[in-house]
C-alpha cells in the first residue's frame, strides 16, 4: 500500500478479490456489491461455480456484454449492463429480497467505510449535513445474508483506520460482518474479538495493528 | 370482452389529480414508464407523492417530473443518481420531502399494500438511524422492526406484453417493482410495448394477472433514458 510509512507491500485490489473468492464455497449463491467486491467474479477458484444474485431481480447474472450488445433492460444493482448465464431467472423485487431476508443467499461481499470490532458495518452514509442519504439494499443484505464479507483498503486515503472500536459513521447493520479482506490482512470477526487469519506478503502483524483502530489477536496457524 | 386499452398516454394518465400518491415502476431506467411520466408532465399535475426506487436520471422521465416541481414528497431507497442534480437541489433547498426506505423494505411494503397486510416485521435497519421511532419486537431472540404497508392512488408501470384485459409479461430486469405496484394502487396504468388479444399469452406465463390492471396504452417504441441523456435531451 502507498502513503503509509514503512509499508511497501500488501495485496492489490485484484489480490484482495482473489483472496475473498477463495473463502466462498463451491455452489454458493453470491451477491456482490459495487466496486472491488464485483471483481470477485473474475477470480473464482478453478473447479468452483458461484451463482450470482443481483437484487434488482436476476439470479444467474453473467459478465458485462460486449460493446454494442448492451440491453438497457438487463442491468445489475449498480445499473450497469450485464448478461445472463444458462439457468438464470428473473423475478420481482419482493421475491428478490425474500431470497435475501429469507436466508437463501449464502454469501454477500460488500465494501465498507468502517467496520467495528463487533462486526458493525458502516457503508452507506457519511452522515454529513448536506449529504443526500441513499441506502439502497445494503441494510436488507446485511440483515438477511449469513456470511457478510467485506473487502476494503485497511485505511482511508488519508491513512485513518477503517477497522475501529466503534463506527463513527451511520450504521448499515450491527454485528453483521463475518470476515474482512484488506490489502494488509484477512481478519475474522469473532465473539472473542478481531482475529488476524492471514497477513499479506511482506506485511507484519505489528504493521497491521498500527493501522487498525481496535485490538487484534493473531491466530497461530 | 373486457378491453382496458386506451389510445394515448395522455388519456391513460388523465384521471391523476393534484395531491395523488403515485407509484412509478422502474429500477434506474429499466422498467421506467417514461411515456406515461412525460404525459403526466404535460398534464402538469402537482403536489404528488411519488414512490420509486430512485429519483431519476438526467432531465428526462422521473427526474424531469421532480425538476418540474410536481413532486412534493419522494418515497425511495436510493435518491442518488448519475447525471442528475434535480432532486439533490430541491432536497437541499427544502423544497421536496424525502422518506428513505431500505430497498427490500420498500418492495415488501408495496407488496403488503397490494396484499391487504397492514404491517409486518423485518430485520432490515435494526440498530440503524432508520429504525428511529419504529416499533420493535423480538422473535426467537432476534429484534425486528414493524413496517407499514404502502398503497397508492395510481401506479404507472411499464411492461413488455399485455393482452386487452391487462394480463402482463415483463422484459428481463425491467420487471423489478412492476408486479408489486400493479397490486398496490387503486388505479394501475400500464404502458405495454405490445398489446395482444386475450388468450395469446400462455396463462402459465402471465406475471401480473389482469385483476391488478385498470388501463393499458401501447407504446411500441419506448424511449430509453440513457440514450436521451447521451443525446443531451431534456423534457419537456
């Protein structure tokens, strides 16, 4: 990562997505958020198949179409043109969120502004007075999907920790995050607190601690 | 034979009056009934409460309806959009009210409205600022929020094929809120790309049964928001 003294290495965006994809079981129904989470679909481990759900009403979402083949009525939750794969289905919004709230989607991968030591997630609003509040489906997803994975840089652009004791931004959900994939480490949210499962190459546990706003335990593997 | 077709979008929306609550289908531009919205802009009906997932794009369709000062309250999940400053400007100026609803809660509130269920409990938004003032209850050790149904005077919905009675099919992800809004409005107005005779849609393939539909107008070549925006167009 750049801009933090003493840190020359760490995972790239692609490597963070690759690392998260490794923890998704074969055959999972998966919902991917906008940004780095979307890249997970490019790094599915060999031999595994994931079925992608997009909350605007498609199960079996495929990659973006080639230029000129876009259909304005075939889009994902980020409103970008997509395709379907064999076995896909369309459905209305109440069915789509029944899949989410009813516990039928296995894994959701989201971005974050902050994650707390207890797994609280803030990813929808800065709470600034002039901000236009916009939540979309984030609160339904974190309330309904069992495994909530977060992919995020470990610190903000100005070097502030994104993993903190308590979120200062408005919450999306309380105690909802199960695992965090950053450019520096893989961190599990457990009843015992935050546990570092894995360090990025060239990154020390101490460096991760210095850039984290909450206590970390290192798991001896 | 029951025939709910009318000739023009203007005729289709003519009964919408000032102060109406209007559900408008679409997720972004997919499923947006743009010709019906433009007819409502031509008609100039004001003080509307509009229910949609978003607040429109560019200066066409829903964004233009808002920009034209016809909407006094917006109920939606994601009032942020690319290529549009119309809602943010009115909102920051205190000229439009916003009720922000999580997307799945919005869908279920509309479904409940259409299904005659006045309220339901959901886990979404528990522990967040959107839970403030809402009744809470625990089921099996977990906390849920009470959410109330949403109903409307009118729904404006875009579908792919309708028969003259109002049995509907949709196109891909343009389905989104359409089937729910058809159920939840006292008067449902549909624009169809194709209108066919009853019996031409396989009953197994009907998505919205005709009992939920009141008026249908054929718009065989609907405009697409993104193309209008790319061309720098605005409405009116």
